[in-house]
C-alpha cells in the first residue's frame, strides 16, 4: 500500500531491526495514505465539519449511493438526508456546538439515505467524532446498506404470519374433526354391545382406529396452539422427582423403573413447571414403550459454567438409529408402530419457547439420551 515499509528478510529469516516504523499519519502529512484508505472502504464513509460541510468521502459512495466523491465535497450533508431530518439537521449541529449533547454519536441507527438518483436507501449509520490538529471537530459517518437484510426480515415476517394463520386454521380444523370423531367412537361402542362376537371384533378394531385418530387430533390441536408460559423459579431436581412421582402408576404397570439422580448442588431454572413436566413425562413414556418390560430411565440435572441448565433423560432401550435422528423432532415423524409423530415435536416446541434446546445422543446406559438445555435463570 503506497509508501508503507515492507518486511525485509535476511537469509530467509525475519529481522525486526530492519523493519521501519510507519510515520505518524496526519491528513496533511500523508494525503496519499488517506486517499488509499478512502479508496479501499467497502461501506460509504463521509466526514463533515461541525457545520455540516462535507470534507471527505470514500470512493464507495459512488458504488452504493451514486455520488462521485468530488461531487459531495463542500456540500452540506443534508444532500444525503431526506425528511424528516433534512430540515432539522442544521439545528441538530447547532445544538451540539452549544451544548455538546447528541444522541447519535458512537452508536448505530437505521436511517434512509438519499442516493444521487433521488431513491432512498436503508442504511445502518454509525457516527464518531474526531479532532483535527487545529482542534476543530470532525464527524465521520459510515453507511452500511441493509436493503437485503430488511428484505429478508420482511420475508421472515410474512412467513411467520402465514404459519400463524395455518396454525390457527389447523387448530380450528382439529377441533371441528375431534368432536364428531368422539361421537362416532361412543356410538360404535354402544352398537358393539348389541352385536355378535365376530361383528364385535370388527367394531372393536374400528373403535381402536377411531381412538388413534382422536388422539392425533388432540395432539395436533396441542401442537397448533400458541403456548402461554407461566415462568417461575424452579428447583430442577424437585421437578424431576415430581415428574416421576406423577407417573408412578404408569411405570409400575409397564414394569419400568425411573429415578432422579441427586445433584451435587442446587440447580435452578426459570420456566413453566407444567410444560417442562409434560416434556419429561413424554420422554419417559417413550423410553418405556421402546424397551417394554424392565425399562430403566435415569433423570439428572446440572448447571453449566455458562449458567445454562442441562437435563439428561437416559434409558437402556434400543436407542435411536442415526439415520432417524435428523428428522426426529419434526411433526409426524415417529419410530413407533402406533405413534402420532407429534410427541417429540411438541417437546421441541415447549423447550424452544423457553429459549432452550433439545437434542438426542447415545446414553451411557446403552439406549437414548435426550439432552434439554435451558438458559440461565433471571
């Protein structure tokens, strides 16, 4: 770059004694260096004095804003500022000269900038204050084009609105379908009592299918509804123990054993106890169904150095094949013969609504390990 000294080597080795220190750089002392810097700037840069006159501009103002740097020199910065700030900018500078007060220095704010064509360009504007050798102030502003970012944000917002609308319609549809299914289910049971043994077997199979469809509708309704979290300070170990206690009858019926490992120290998190217990209960039930009789499930909680809370749900079942793991938490994905495919999707939704994550790993016990991570308590 220009006249900057190069690194010199002696016999292929770096010799620091032969490297010259660059001179102290000032605008007047090294204009070629300043021109090189301005030419290399990716984002437009404009420097003004305390009255708004443009002192310097980078070459990138032409690429981004359409102005040649020479066209801007001497003009008031207002040429780049549309309303509502165009007519007020002189007042902003006068107020700063009198009081030293401003809200724009040393921060980044989004502004529209006027291009030479008259079009407005959304930019992140950062302004810093410098001081010239004569003691006068200079203000350096850099403009970063955020058009693509705003377009992506608009697309994301539109997508979220569409997904919300789909969720609302899915909830209505599930509710409308669930009620007649329940009525048909009850009617089939009443009719089955009046039929012969062969006909009863056919109807019982139909009743079982209707029951599964009813459960699918209930799960879909639960998945589609937005969550209303009631956050509170929770003792993680007590939460694990309470979940196991509430499932005691199911565990005994399935011949399974679940236990919560004691923590070395108290582990606390902020969350909705009911919803987190729903996640843990679903994971425990899955482990029992996967192993069958004799399943062993272990729950544990610990605090990470970062303050995040980690909960493990381990089992000694067959585990989750690697090829199934990437889609495991997607709706309607299941490893069960009669599963709805919404249980783990609901678990993921609940954990992520808490700002956390859920993942699957191999368990030390030989089966599956589900790892739940929650952010530090407030």
